[in-house]
C-alpha cells in the first residue's frame, strides 16, 4: 500500500464506540491494560494460572537470560491436550459441543467434548503403538475434517511435535517439510472435498516419499474421507479406521515441561527455503487462550464461534484448535470452499448453527462484497455479535461493509494483527472497550509491547511511519527456527541489534501511528508477498521458476490485486535455445503449472511475462520496484540507478504490444 493511500486512510473519520449493553457483559475491561502495565510478567503469570491447568505450577515466569531464546513458565508442567479436553469433561461440560463439523457435500457431525476427548485418547494410544513419543515429529496433511483436530491434539498429548502442512501444498513442498523435520509418521487422507469434487491427497504423500532417502518416515496413517482409490505401500501405509479399533480407549495424559515443543509450522521468508517456526506449550497456550477469550469476547456457555481458516495455517492452529478448545468453546469446522455448492454457503452455515463470533480474512470479505449484499441478506445472520479480521490490512470500505452487511450495523469488528512467528494475536481492539476505527488494527493487546521504530531504533512520533517492532518478549513468541538458530537471530533480532541495547523483534511490517497513537499496518517491508492473507516469498517462487529447464532467469513481484490483496506476477527470461521454440503464451502456461507442482496452487503466478531483460542495478540487484510499476500498470518510477536505463523501456514497450 502506498503512503498516499495510507494518508487518506488516516483521514478516515468514522468511529464506532462500544454500546453500553455490549460493554456491560464484555469479558475484557480496560483494567486489563492497567494490570499489564503495572507488572507485565505478573499479568501473564496470573493469566496462565487462571486460564490453564498446570500439573505442576511454575516458579519463574520468564527466563530471558539467553535472549533471544525465551523460556516461559519453564519449570511448570502441563499437558496441552488435557487442557483442551479432559479438564472440560471433568468440570461437567462433557456434553457441550466442541465441534459442529460441516462437510462440503453437506454431511455433518456434532462432536461433544466427551466424544472428542475419547477420540483423542484412542489416537494417542495409536501414536504410541506406532512408536511416536516425546519429541518425535509427525507430519499432518489432512483436509478440514475432525481427524485433523484429533491428530494435532493426540500428537500434543503424547508430547510429540506436529508439523501440519496445508493440503494445497505440492508433493515437493511436502517432501522438503517432512525432510527438514525428519518426521517419523505422516497422517493424511485419501482426499477431501473441494469445490464439489474429491481433491486427492494421498498421491502427494506417495510422491513426496517416492524419492530416495526417506529414512525418517516409518508409517503413513490414512483417514478414509472420500473413498477414492489410493495406491498402497504394504507395511508403510495403514488405515486410520482399522488401526484405531486395535487400541485401548483409556489414556492418561502425562505432564510435560512448559518448553516442550508443540509444533513446527513452515512459513515463507526472504530466501527460497521456508522457515520451520517452532512453538512450545505453556506460553503459547497461555496467550492463545487469553486472546481468544478477550479479543472475541468469548462466553463459552452460549457462544458459537467460527474461524474460517484452514488448520494448515497458524490461524487454524491458534484459533481453530488450541485457543477455542483451551477455552471450552463451541465452534464450527467447515471442510469446503465458501461458494460450494452456492455462493451463500458460509451465511447458510452461520444461520444453521447460530454462529455468534465469526473470524475471517479481508480477501474473503472483498470477494463477497463483489458478489453483492443480496446473498448474505437472504440469510438470518442476526446471531452474530463479534466479527474478526486477520491476514492483511482491511481497507475501510471492506471493514464498513463487513459491519453493515454481515454484522447488521451493530457488531464490533476486531482487526487482529499477528504472524506465524508471534503465535497469537498481538494488536487488536478489545470489544466492549475500544472505540474502533475502520482500517486500523489499533492497539497492542494487554501484556504486549509494540513500537513503531525508525531505522535508528527511535520510536516515531504520532503521525509518523516506520518499522513495526515488538520490544519485550511475549509468551507465545516463536522459540526459534527448526534446526537453524543463526537464521532465527539474523531474521528477527539483528535488525535493531546495532542501534539498541536490548533485543527487539523485527516483524518485517511497515506501520504508521496516527494522532491518537493507533497503529496502521502498511504491509511487508521485505520480499515477502501477502496473497489472500497467505505469505509467499518472491525468492521461493523465483527458484521454482528457474528450476524449469527453459528458464534462464526470473523475478517475481507482488502486484496489488482487488480481491487477493496482492497477486504473484513473474517476469521470466527464457534460455536462448528455447526462445524460438516456445511462444510466450505456451511458456507462461507451462511455467504456471510448474510453480503449482513445485510449491502449490497458491503460489501459481497470476501472470507471467516473458521478457528479454530484467532491470538491474550496477551491482546486479534486480529492481523489483520497477517491475512492480509494470505489473500494476503504473508509470515507471526512477530508473537512474539501473545499469542499463533502456531496459524498462524495452520491457514496457514489449508488454504494451503483447
Ligand atoms: C503477516 C503474517 C496471522 C495469521 C495470518 C497470517 C500480515 C496479518 C494482519 C492485519 C495487516 C496483517 C502482516 C504479517 N498481517 N494480519 N490484521 N493487518 N497485516 O500469518 O502468514 O504469518 O503472515 O500477515 O504482513 O507480517 P502469516
């Protein structure tokens, strides 16, 4: 987003104060800010003890002596699955629905806390039977079916570490993630339902494991979801439904230390290799439970919560699995796409289950806006009382539409800023407390310290812009990058190390403060794109492109897109021997498929331009800014630092002709 548009955004005058009736029963109060300000660590210690069951209490809240490697509640012991399941049953809430599951074809299942607990116990016994124990890594590649949640919790229950891989990733991506974490077990399904069809999953797992050197994977556990045909490797592959019958129903949750790893989740960075973001248990669960309860005003006895994210992303980990279940919430889990079999499917689900709290992404809201309000207007959405947004900046028009059309003109909207690395929400309004402002994520949640800094590490004044930084450690912070402590330091902590005398976390986002001190997010400041709220790396897509034999060189940029926020646009130079044999259209069609195979359909470029040159500085750095001008159809900016200033003229002439 350019600075001019942000300037005009900040002249957004609309304000939405909480209503007196909402505030009267709100979970959050302004006292939380005062308590956290008075003693941040005491605040988190209290939250942790109030929100979680500790098998063994902790004596130290934070150990930051080996910064930036944090240890929270380190001598405490807990079991994450026990916190999400058993204790609710023991408290007499076993009959409460944990999950209203809705399959895309319309099949559905209501699962109570007692039933979910029973399923996870069996699955935990199955993992043990398959040799999975404390610290072992399990890759999970599943559609949005109850077994996805059951698998994650079962892994957590036995102290193992899950690495969930989004079902849209290709065999290649799956393989590199399985390898990086040396997973012993892969849990997958025959397929899942997507857009009215069976989308097979097992072939990608077979493909990922087909190549040599897969010593780490011992078994593949396969859930039967769609009954589509699958290839079978005897001895390695096992059916979930058969195996689960062979194990005991009882399982006692063992307590693990608070810094026991819980999961690895891969996310794109500025290099070609995705980073395995590592999260642990005690601090993570504390902050996801705290934010889920306070940011969404959760009243677990009466609310029906729905977060539309896939469990393959951090939002699914924190706000489908761990936050809601730790809080004993009732939630909806939906397998399919928003427009199958009709464009009102989401609104129909809200009506069917009486959803009260709804959490989704701006890209979805914008695509519904395009379809028109008649669709949501034909459903009863009056149960909704809190709406959330996550993944990218939400433009004020979409924010206001969301509130008016989906929220009936009265629901508070919480725009939540956070990242895979932060584990939980960091910046957000609190419903019932904050006067909301369309387009701004506004304020750090209680217990979180965030500043907007200039390059010298100095906080910018009200009205100024700079880099978003987290200035104190927080409970759900990443504990590192799997197997790469140096990259962890370099990526997040080196930025301000030279200018500040304490460790400060660099988020990679640009931000501005308005006159009230509210935070406005401006998008990434690095070579990371945000497509439909999903993070993609320019370098990763570039290396996928150059891995194709016809490609000599490539440059990828994120171009503004009305619906997806940004879209992937690639510029490619073909190897000279291929230039004559391939028309640009053929080459770009071929390469779009190639990127899908290498990374996944989410990374497939919207457009690929076949060019003869790329704009480079004299030191050989590609000037993406200029390519972005071309991709967004703007006049080309300053070209004076180019090694060859005629290059951009040649590229834009060629493109306007083609
Ligand atoms: C990046 C993190 C956190 C779950 C989804 C994405 C952008 C996220 C917002 C927001 C403006 C946002 C940032 C951030 N982002 N939420 N409310 N307003 N930007 O997780 O894949 O780790 O991506 O998403 O650029 O750095 P992720």
